[in-house]
C-alpha cells in the first residue's frame, strides 16, 4: 500500500530533517513509530500527507504503486490517505456531523460520484457513532469549539472511521492523553484495521501500544529508522529508553 524509498526531506529552504527513510506498509498492518523528541516523526507524517512546509529532496513515496510526491494534500486525501488533525479548525455553526458529511461528499465528488444518499449517510453516522460511544448532542456541536482533549480525539477518530481511508496516519503528539482518550484511539484503530486498512501510528506512549497491538514498531532517530521490531520492541523501549540505540 505505502512504500517509502530513501526519503529525504527538509523544511522549505532549511535544514534536512528526514535523512533516508525506508518503510513499507501493507494492507491491514499497524505500524508504530516511536523515537526521541525532535527525531522527525511528525515531519514524516506531514511529508506523507503532503504538507507544503516541507520539501522532498530525494527518494519517493509510493502509494498503491504511484509516486505521490507531486500530489497536493487533497489529492492524497482523495486517494485514501488520512492524517489526524488535518481538520483541527474551529468552525462555529458547522456541526461535527455536517462537517464530516461535507468532507465525505467532497471526496466523492473528486471521484466523480454523486453525494452519498441521506439515508446511507445517516446509517454510517449511526454505525460509527455507536462504535465510538458518541452521543447525539456531541454530533450536533460546533466543530472543535470548546472541545476537551478527549472530545477532540473522539472527533478525530470519528472522522477517520467515517472517511474510511486506506491509510490513516495518527500523530499522537499530545502528552496530555488520558486513559479515556487512549482507549478511544485504540478502539478506533482496532475496529478500523479489521477492514484491511493500514495505520501509521506515531506515539511517545508505550501505553497506547498495550491497547493497539502493532505489527511493527520502528524507532526513528535523527531522521532515520534505526531499528525495527515487533511489539516487544516497544516494551524494551519503555524499559531501556532510546539511548542504547543511539550510539
Ligand atoms: P518529532 O515529531 O519526532 O518530535 P519533528 O518532526 O516535529 O520531530 O521535528 C524534527 C526536527 O525538525 C526538530 O528539530 C524540529 O524543530 C524541526 N522542525 C520540524 N518542522 C519544522 C518547521 N516547520 N520549521 C522549523 N523547524 C522544524
Ligand atoms: Mg516533537
Ligand atoms: Mg512530533
């Protein structure tokens, strides 16, 4: 599904951050990326999603066999790549439900499809809000306005499940994730992966990986993947930190 070959990227006109990343993600797999602060984890997520603060200087990102480096972020989204906090904006007067409906229909339009029939949309909202234990009044709130950390997380995972991308990239940067928020993310990812979708889960927290069992754990340090293992690597990192890998 995703194949990254020798990816080098820098901040526009600035320092090189990614220094030769190789990564392959197959359908149904969950890959966790861990690593010290400043390693380039969020940069990797942004570069795959196509954020224009960064410039790819070498290498390729193949999504379903095609190099997407020249694609705009919205084209990548239409192809099936979702990134968390792609839509972090507060929009007064636009509800959680209406926002996601518009995003789904925009996605369909880009593929030459008609709007999703209202009945089908309603069923989809019902199915996913029940899975995430989302209440009706939450669905009617203005997007992100006054959302707590847990509510933002719930909305983000709801967006992921509603859009049903092929690849979801979740960057768990928030150090304030409480146990409820961790569970929301974990439940969402576990239900989502069953459909053959892939997840790139960036996290500082070993604890999240107690609820989501990754197929692979990668350590990113100084712009390179310096170690890959299975979920036992996450436990080892929890125990020993990163220093033993950095020499
Ligand atoms: P991580 O997510 O692993 O903590 P980041 O990808 O956020 O690391 O950052 C990697 C390095 O790149 C850091 O030194 C950070 O300061 C720098 N960096 C990332 N994005 C920018 C940017 N837009 N402007 C300036 N520096 C940046
Ligand atoms: Mg950081
Ligand atoms: Mg980060």
